[in-house]
C-alpha cells in the first residue's frame, strides 16, 4: 500500500519547537512534508499572497528532517503544497501545534485554523491543533501523539467531511487529562485595550490587545472542555450563513422597487 502523505504546516513559523515532535510523531502513520512560514504569522487568519511571488526555500528541522519555509502565509503554504509543490497531493493536513489555544471566536483570527480551512477547501481532511501554553519550555508530546491518533482515525475511517477538526490540548501530563470531548465553539471574552505610546521622535504608536479574562464555559463548548482539562475536538464548517435569519431578513422592507422588465416578445 502506498504511504499516506501528510502536510504539516503552522502559523508560528519555522522556529516553532512543536514542528519536530509533531512531524516525528506523525511519521508513524505516513510520509510527513513540512512547509511552514519563515516567520510568525499568528493572527494572520486566512490571508493569501496575491501581488508578489512566493519563495519556498529548503531547510531542515533539528533532527535533520527536511522542511521548507516560505515568505508567505500559513494559507500560502497549503496552496503551494496542494497546487503542485508536493509531488503528491496530501492525504491529510495538520496545522500546528499552535502555541496558545484557539477557542471560540479565536478561530476567526487564527492562522493555524485558516491553514486547515484551506486544506478543507482543497477537499483534504484537515486538522488544526493548539496547546494551552506559551513560551519556550512546552512539552508537545501529548498533543503530538493525539494528532497521530487522529491521523490514524482519519486514514482508517476514510474520514472526509465538510468540516475541519479544531483540536485544543491542555498543557498537562497525559495522566492528568481525563479524556476527549467533542465540542462546539464557545465564547472567550478578551479585555482588549488600546495603549498609545510615543516613539523617540514624538510620534504616537499603538498596542492593541489584551488577555482573555473571562470565558463563558457553557456546557458542551470547547472552552468548558479545556477548563476541565480535557482535549477538545470541534468540527468546524466554513458555511457561516445564519440559516435561521434568512426567512426573517427576507421579510424586511428593502425599499427597492423591481425595475420594469420589457419582454422581448412585447
Ligand atoms: Mn500561532
């Protein structure tokens, strides 16, 4: 049987410590191709490069595993791979392991999730995976082995759907994680602030952002699952249509009079 082809990408860039443990773990289930941005694109969402060419340079991970880095976005990495940079179209795309969870509305900003969205748009099973930790000294082994378990399931079940899988793994030792919860998106409330400062020339500049202070841990949500120390798996579709609103919006008075049509037959 031909080996499964797995594309690993991320939005944290080539320097991300997660790339080595993730690609090493996934090598147990297929051939792993690493194509990642050369810098950190966290928060880049689904951006693509349109008005300049892309470079894609060979490099290697610390264990010597071949990798490529591009000057494009996470989504560009997937487009490159799928449109022919890889000799074979990937059978699975794994984006991550992102430093910091992607819960609730975070997914609308996330470059990690966007890369998986791009995989889904290319009809390839796609997983975005994030860990609840920041900084340099993170143990990725549990998240990497869960990604591998998911990959095995995808291949053995022939999983393909209209959804990507958004996975969040608490930064805990395996024995402290009580299980896996399949969830829906929850709500995270960020305490965003605008901080204005002055540069040495007297010109103002701004920091925008803040921590997630309160989270509504509603039952069944990703937020609740990770709060309980569980691994959260959320199936995410790209159709953002509010189907319930279609009918009531259609009843609005749009103040629009249909133009008089002149029939050809007169
Ligand atoms: Mn990131």
